[in-house]
């Protein structure tokens, strides 16, 4: 992504920017750790000054080890906070799942849209099925009995519950 901002229109000069991009990436603070990758690896921020100045500065190994341990501990705490934030954000619109073992469901055709890449999908069916639901894998993921044709194309048989539309079997028609 960074490389795309610097290369020319023929994309043949990207190699000369790799070192600069690597330094920029490794010295930038990351949002979930609040540390640069360089600092987490080496315990110091990268120097962009001549090597002889860096070599003349002595680093004590005990300070270095303390810095690395402190940074790692802080980074782990920051990652935990970030994961909690992302989990709460992901569950804002999540509803409880009413699908149970043995229910008949339709499967959303959104899963198959990659097969029609570049083609009009407007008139395709919105759902396929009905399929019988198997034992749940976790709170919101359920396997179904797919046709062997779909399984042969690499489609998995377990999906997140939002891809299912439950068939109401309580009504008599």
C-alpha cells in the first residue's frame, strides 16, 4: 500500500523505495500496540543519523532488557484493549440466533457471487436451499448439508447464522 503511493505509472521503480518504506513502517506507531515494530524488537527507536554516532553511544544490556520487557508488556495490554474494543464494535448489531439443529434454512447466495465475478448478478436467486441445519459449531455458526456439487467447488458447509434465512415451519398452508 505504501509502495503504491511512490511508484511511477509503469510500476517499474518500486525497488528503490523499499528501504525507505520499510524504515517508515517499522518506525511508525501502530494503533493497536501503541509502539513501533522496531521498538518492540530492539528496545530503542530507530536512528536516522550516521552509523558512527550510533556506534559511539553505549547501551547497557540491563537497560535494554528492561526496555524490551516493559514495551512488550505494554504492547500486550494495548493489544488486549484494542481486541476488546473491536469485539464490542463487532457485536453492536449482532442479534441472538434462533436457528437450531434440524431447522430448514435457505442459504444466502452472496456466498456464491465470487463465481459470477464480472457478470450481472441482479437476476440471480437471492437464496438457495432449503438445507437442514446440523449441530452448531459455536453460538452463531452452523453446518448444513450442501450438495456435493457445491462441496466439490470448495464451498465450506458451515456458515455464520446471518447467511441463513430460517423457514417458518409452524404455519400450515
